[in-house]
């Protein structure tokens, strides 16, 4: 998912919404499909099927019987032991799969604030986002939630880098954000594309704010000891699942 595809000016146009000054982020379906993302029913069938299996368990945890045993069951963090295992690819496809097929609103948050990649993968210009909210540079959360041309998909970009970037993820403001998202939108799935666990002390802190974690494991490359070490750092009360990637 590291392919850089050039985007023409026409494809990168952001249309203004009528209700607010904020721009709607326009996703180019053709480009996304080329890069292996599930944008419509014409996407690669096997990828769609695989994500149906993955999201079924997550949705059951979020809204089924298991939800009663989990705090913030509708908040899901996607992470990996180490960088470059494909967690952003999984985050985006998971969000698209749920938004397109389940008719549930999905909020996709770029919480990998040190190495943000949602804007690169989805090919939109970087804009105000999570970091501006955590730094109190915007008035409200709604200022950094962007609509997209996928009706049920909303985005919070990472925002502009700051010298306290990772520390902000462990702040009380971040905890309050998670609480607000869980309480204010209980019927919405919120997916956080988080930093890798090993080497980023704030990622385990994030696990205490969510109900579920998806650990992306790169086949034939990620060492079992790395996975065990990573998972041991997560909050023990959350539901943890694994996705084997790049198979």
C-alpha cells in the first residue's frame, strides 16, 4: 500500500459543502480501486470477502452481546507490532467495507500522528485534524470531522505535526475525545489508525481508551516474539483480534 499514484488537479478538487465552510473530501474511486481498496462492488471479490469476515466479528463485538462486556465497544484501534506491516491499508479497507455494505456511519481517525498516511493513501491535501483538536486550536470536534463523497464515511486527519505529537495521544484531552465519540455516537464505528506498538509508548495508552484492537501481522516477516511482546502491552480488558496481511 505504499504505491504513490500521481493525482491530477481535477481528481483532487474538494467541493464545498453548503451547510458549512468546511470542505468535503472527494475520494477518487478509480484510483482507490487500482490500489486495492474496496470502493464499490467492482472491487476485487476476494478482498471484499476477507473484510466481510473481519468486520463481522468486530461489529458483533461492537453492537452484539459482547458489547455489554466491553467499554467503548464501538471504538476500534488498528495497529501492528512494527511499522510497514500494512495497518493503514487494513484501516481504510475496514472503514470502506463497513460504510459501503453495512449502512453504518464510520469515522476513520488518523491517530498515527508521527507518520500520518491517510491523506497520502486516500489522496487528499493534508488539513486540520486530530492534533489541532488536542492542542485546542479549533473550537470543537466537529471542526475536524470531514464528510466524504462516500455517504457513510467521515474522516479526521492527523493534522499538522507538533513537537509534542505523540505525547498528545496520551493526554487527558485524548481520553475525553474517546469518551465523547463513544457516548455521542454509540451507533457509529470509530476506527483509529494508530502508531505501531513497539517503540511508541503512547500506543498502549490508547488501548485503554478503546474497546477493540486489530493487530496487523505481516506474513513471513513479523516475528512471533514481537507480536507477543506487543500484545502484552495492551489493555487486558479489550477484545484483541489479528489480521494476517500481505499473504
